[in-house]
C-alpha cells in the first residue's frame, strides 16, 4: 500500500487467483455461474450475507436456503484455516505469508477473533492494484460487527516484496484503530506481508498500535485512545 488512491479495477488474474476455488464450489451449490460470481465477489464476503441481501443479489428462495445452510456449515467448521489461538504477529504471518505472498495485486483481509484470539472469520475488505488500494473504516467494521468479532487483525500484502509499512498504511491503521475502539472491536494488529518471501511487518510490534495493556489502562482511566500512538 505505497500510495493511497482510488482502488484499481479488479483484474481477471487477481480474481482468478483469489476467487477461483470458491467460484467453483459456489457454482456447484447454486448451479448458475453468474450468481456464484456475484456472491463470491460481494463486499464483505458471502459468509455474512443476510437473506435480504441474498435476495437483492438475485438468488431465488431455494438458492438462498442453500447459501444460508452453507454459511452455517462454515461457521461450525471454518475450512482450511488453523483453529489455534493467534498469539503473536508471527502466527498471522505464518498463515497468510504463503496465501498472499504470491499475489500481484494488493488484498486486505480482516481476521475476526473471539475473546481468546481464536479465529472466528476471515473477511476480504478490499482489493486493489499493484501499487495500492482504497478502504474505509466502514468497509472494515461493518462485516466484523456482523461476524460477531470481539477483536480483529488486518492483513494485507505488498506485491513489491518489501513489507515496510508506508506512511499511508500507518495513518490508515491509526484511524481504523480509533474507530474500532469506539464500536468495541479493537484492532489488535495490522500485519503487512511481503511478496516472494519478503517477510512481514507488524504495526503492533513497531509501536504504531497500542498493546493490550495500554488499551486496558485507557479503559480503566476512562481515557479515549489517541489517534496518534507513541
């Protein structure tokens, strides 16, 4: 996320990389490729869509029932992701380094956590181009609230391999952190993954985000978190 600018159009290559497995499965469930594609690309992810939102996408009654049942199955057993507690930034990087490190466009995910930092849901909140993406607090917090998150981690990739956060990354992270505290779903880390084995950077480890201890102290003293942390 070197330059903050309007999101670049989704490229066919990026969509194939990120969406092909789910497109195929959703097409098998729905039997209609155009509906499967719309569902796979819906903002916030298909896993949190309500029946009303599914109807707005053009799904019929039986198709809506199928998707709602699939959502329930996913909630009961989230596929292909670790169930252990995310204890540190290295745990996040271990999971997402391989998954995002090979992409040529920037992707941002919000990893929803429960009160013990166990995985609740993985939500795609933005897709950009090779040099940046655009995302707002609303884009991130809305699906997290619906997913029932107690806290969350942001993860995004740098296709240029250097995971060093840009000034725009830092400013956006601080803004999101303040908004997240206001709705009671703290942002506990933002991990940037470098392409082609470039490593990772944690904005918590770098001191951009407050630690859990600092957040508790603010709450106990009745102070709001500052948008600029030491």
